[in-house]
C-alpha cells in the first residue's frame, strides 16, 4: 500500500514541478521515487493486508506483480529519456505515466469490483492521451482515437458484467462473491453467468485477446515507440494480473467459462502468429507478437488456475525484459528513420553491433529459444497444461511457437546476413548501458529462474 502512496505522490509532484520550475530534475526525482516504492514493496513482502474497507488487498500476488510493474517502469523511464527531455510538456507526460502506473498497481491489488473499475479508468484515460502525444503525427492521433473508442466500448461490457454479478450475489468484494458461489453451487441465476461473460469480454479487450485485439496493431504502430513499449509491458502486466484475480474466483463456477477461455486461447494462439508473418513493419509485427503471447498465458491460466500464478509471473518477467529490449532498439532506429520495416534492419550488426546483439537476445527470448528465459516460461506453462490433460492445446501452442520462430528469425537473418541498407547508427552511453543491463537481467532470469517462480506464493 505504501508503494501506491509513493507513486501517487510522485504523480502530484510531477504536476507541481511545472509550477515551481523543477522540470530539469524531474525524471531523476521520479526514478529515485520509484526505487523507494520498490523498497516499500520489498519490505511489505510476505505480508497480507487489506485497505480501504477491504477494497485493496496487498498479498504476495499483488506485491509481486506490483514490483514487476514498478521495476519495468524504472527501466522504461531509462529507455524513454528523450521522450521527456526533448519535449516541452515533460511534467504533463510524466504525471500521466505515473498515474497510469498507479492504476496498474490498483488493477493488480483490487479486492472489490468498484476498485477494479477505478484502476482500469485511471490507467486507460492516461493512456488515451499518451497514445496521441505525438501531436504532429496523424497516425498517433488516429491511435489515440481508436483506443479511446474501443476502450470505452469495452468498459461498457465490463460495467454491465459487474452490475449483473452484483445483482446475483449482492456483493462487490471478491471474497464475498467467492463465498456466495461456494454456498450456492447449483443455485446461481442465469444472469450471473451472463455477467461473467460480459466481464470476460471487457477484460479480454484489456489484455488484447482475440477476437478483441483489433485495436492493438493500429494503436501500437501509431503511438510513439516509447509509449508502445510502455503499453506492451506495464499495461499488459496489469491487465493480466487483473484478469487472473477476477477469473480465479470464477474458475470453479462452471465448465462453460473453461470452454470460453479454451476457444479464446485457440484463437489468440493462431490468428496473431499467422498474421505477424505477413507484417513488414517490425513495430506492427511485435504488436501481433504481443497478442500471441497472451494466448500462452491464457493456456497457463486454463491449465491450473490454482497453481499457475507463479508460471504466469515468471513468463511476464521474461516477456517484459525481452519486449523492453526490442522496443529500446526500435526507439533508437526510429530516431534515425520513422519507418521501422524489416529492410531497415539489413546489416544492423555491421552498422551497430550492440543494437543487433540486444535485438537478437530479445527475439530469441520471445521465440522461446533455450536457454533464454522465454523458453523456461513457455516450458512451465506447457508442462502444467499437459499435466491437466490439455495436450492438444499444447501441440497447437508449439506449432504457433514455430511460426513465431519464422518471423523472429526473419529479422535476425536481416541483421546478420544482409548487406547494410542505411548509414551506421551511433549509440549514446545511456542507451548502451540500458541494453547491456537488460541483457544481463535476461541472463539472471535464466540462471535464477527458481527464485522468481516462488515469489507469488
């Protein structure tokens, strides 16, 4: 809970910095504040406390996911340094990012449906603005407009689902809803199931699961690359944590929900991975890749809802590290050339070896090539799914992973085996250190996998 206070305080301080003219030191101050927030999470770890009339619950699950959100945000500020430094609206943008993080922490920690809605809206409204923050670009404006329309539409489904569940159970608290379900295993009204389905649709949009993913490629491509990196990591972690907290409660209700998640998992594994093969824009390809990774996480949830939190957490750690690395490279390339097509990666190793090596680490991890952490994340989920009898789904997931290997390796081949198609790329010291640090973290995730797997509890 202390971490949430610190993050909200940082957001308010960012707004005040405009008035007192402290913009020069704002980013450094925010990073120090986020480190302090991470320290409070570390201190609170191993406890379980309720706050605000039991509307927020900070247990190992929420603290682990909140910690992942905060650490990812720290590295994101490092990645997006010029997004703030070169713009006149540094305080506004910093405050919006911090309030997005506050909403993400609430989404990982809620114990009340009203607090879930509050967290989603705090996160979403800030993101609508950030997606359109490149005001000179029509694509950025289009991305913000599409995200706003689709997000508002999905929120309507979510609210209607919450209302129906409240009408059936008389409660907003997850613990009380779970108690009602246990007390009435065969007496739940039909509209309760309709409420679950509507909530599923609303949250499926937030995690960009098929067929509610259509916004993701356009928004990811049109938004500034640094904001796309933020959405692909911090926002996705928060949305998946919220999805887990909600549907862990409903997992024992009926096999109908299991069949819905099965169907969504199949679509989310197949459609984005096949579509990504045909993408020439690397940013758009990574958007479809991000959607495809949701399918593997849904498979983990489907396999064993009571024990999958650790595997999902580790998978998200590996995914966040690889995505930040890939988007950091894209961010550098985008500063030289607005177009981030596959052809622009030709001969990247000769133009800048550090960028090529970092991108290779990121793509190999996303493709689940051993011994990188992406492989171990998928292995844990696949092993759990096979144990629960979902062998067919695992075979499908392996096939789609092989499809992913094709479009990831297309970039790797271009970087190492094609002749350079553009000028050499220079790299600042800060970015070079960031890429080395992310590669090191990827290796740490591989070597110390057992330490991360046991964090959620």
